[in-house]
C-alpha cells in the first residue's frame, strides 16, 4: 500500500501529465510500452492474473473483470522496473518543461 504522504505527489504528477499534449502522451506511452516489452513485465503480470483467477475460482470469489483488474493493477504498477520508472519520470519532466 502507498504511503499517505506520497498521494499528493502522485496527484500532482497526474495533473501535470494530463496537461501534456496528446502527441507527448503518445510518445511517453510508446516509450513505456517499448521498455516493458523488453523485460518480463508482461509475462509476470500474466502469471499474476492467472494466479488471481485460479485462487478466486477455487475459493468461490467473484470472477468479475473489474474486481480482477482492481486486484491485478497494483501488481502491474509495482512490477515496473525502477529504471523504467525513473526514465519515464525524466521524460515527463522534460515534456512538461518543453511545453511550458
């Protein structure tokens, strides 16, 4: 779980990202997709989702897509390599500075 002090920074970062042009957002999304495809991120997330679905099926928990996504989302976010996060942040800051 995130530390409560981190939330204002995340919210501010989200607002800054939302203020970027669509072209910059596409560029940043492409960078992130490319970086994640180079590693095991997708394979690891797929395995985590398979485990979530298997556990839920075995225990009779809901298999509703929204609840599975809600459980898997933190796994996906948390498994982005720190180097990719740092480079993405640098690129976002650079894009914000360019557009200001």
